[in-house]
DNA sequence: AAATATAGTTAATAATATTAACTATTTTAG
DNA sequence: CTAAAATAGTTAATATTATTAACTATATTT
C-alpha cells in the first residue's frame, strides 16, 4: 500500500492540471486553427512577461527558433514545423539577423498582434476565475514554489539523475 | 505590451513544469521500457492515494479501462493500446467482471507490484528534493490551490466555455 | 587555416493519440 | 416486456506531434 504524501499529491496534481488545461486550450485554439504549441510561440513573440522563459533570461532582440526550442523543451526541427504554420497563416514573420547571418529572428505581424490582443481577455478571464479565492501572498508563495521546482530541474540535473541511478543500477 | 500577472505566471509555470517533469519521467521510464502514460496506469492500478483520480472518487473494485481513460483524459481506444503493452510485459492482468460481462478489470501482477515498489523510493526522492524548503502549511495551501483549479475545470465547464465564447462570437 | 560549434532545414520515421465502425452486454423507457 | 439507448471494449485507418540523422551555411575557437 502506497502511503499518502502531500509532495507526491502536488506533483501528480500539477501533471493532471496541466493536462486538463492543455485539452481546454487545444479546444479553444482549434477554433482559430492553432494548437497549444503554436499558441505558446505567439505568446513568446508577444513578449509575454509571465512566461517562465522570460523570467529565466532577458531578451533584447527578437527571439529565434532555437530559443523557442529551448523554452518549449522540444527540438529545433519541431519548431521549424510549428513556425511554418504560423508563417503560412501570416501571424508571424521572419528576418535575418545582420550581425549573425545564421540566425533568423521572429516577429509577430499586425495580424498576429491583433490575435494575441483579442484572445488575451478571455484567457485572463479563465485564469482569474480558476485562481480566485486565494490571497496575493498565497499566490506568491505558490509561484515561488513552482519556480523553485523548475530551477532545481534545470540547474540540479545531476542530483536528480543520481536518484534515478538507484533504479537502474540494481535492476531486477 | 502584456502586463505582469501572478495568476498567468502560475498557469504558465504549471504548464512548463509539467512538461519538464514529463521529459524527465520519459527518460527514466524508458530504461524499464515504459512511457510516462504507461507508468501512470501502473500507479493507478497500485491504488496510489496521491493520484487526483482517487481523491475525486473512491473505488472498491479494480479499475477498468474506461476509468483509466477518464483519469488520464484520453480515449478508450488509446487506453486499449497502452494496456496491451503492459499485458505483453506481464506487468498487469485482466479479468472479466462477473456482475457485468462488458467490463474487464485490471490488476497488477506480482511483477508489476515489484516494479512499482522498486521505483517508488527514487520517485519520492526526486519529489521530496524538488519540494523541500516549504512548510507543511504552505504545501497544503498549494495543494488546495491545485485542487480548486481542477474542480473548477471539471465542474464549471460551462462557465469556462462562456469566457471563450467572447473569442469566437466576435471573430475578426 | 582547420576544427568545432551554432542555426536552421529537410526527409524519413517514431510515438501517441484520435475517429469511426463494430461486437457484446446492460440499462432505460415506452 | 421489448425496443432503443447507453456502456465497455476492440480494431483499423489516420492524424498529430515530435524525433533522429543528414545536410547547408555561417561563426567561433584553437
């Protein structure tokens, strides 16, 4: 019998919640012909300051595909495909970086900006509805908690893998 | 320019964190030939009390495929595939419900139980490491927060869709 | 100057999941 | 009590989402 644990409950709930949010997101964005991943790219190009990516690192210049790959935790090849869809739809445009001609930087078009602006109120409406009833302090603690988890996952990679070695070494 | 919002930061962080956790999970479970989804099924069949599913509803009898589909938020057809892999690996077994012959109930085999037990310490090790440094009270508040979000997503479906109608109705 | 690294793309393919159609059984409603 | 609807599971075809590996072009390092 596995024991109750707040910590495991939290992690499993985060998983579940993220899943549900993604499902709902997919349903909504489907109406404008996008997937949640494509949508996230638009949010990045809109410089949404609430994205964890922008909390980790500041960006002066427009983003490029490899930075999006980093943030979304997928391959560059995958980003190429996602970007092509957004280009086709005229939501973003691409231009070459004059300082480094390997790089292509990405920017929302007017149409892209308009779409983000149009959807932002209903996005925030849902988000505020979901999270209402907690104090600002509680929410801040909550956010710190999430950010700590993320930092550890990113910066203490080796420590985490050491836990898993227990599993693999004495297999069977 | 999109404004800073704790609430949006939280939601985007949950998304990001879940993603990272899934990636790490996939890496680890790959070593025993499983995916994160297959792993989650094992956790369900082990009656892990920390799964949101078991907090929402109590289950006396062994689970069946359609209940897993509910919990994982995927189609039954998908569960059939996932289950077949686990059956092939001898980690679970299936038996017919005598009261309702449409139903097939699922159970961990000895091998399945052994695998869950073997991996639980390293899973909990990582989880405790990630979440350390917060008080029990803070963690409880956090969990309540997550559970509130989930409840609203599940029970107040219509309210949420009403936000999105803003988006679709005045399209363009 | 040569070797290595970075950015992006392409083609083939893997994985993950969905839809639709079907069988079998049970429940509901007239 | 029967006909219709609902539930459980499966199968086959397909969609989607993502990865790997090989490649070009450019920049950086040694």
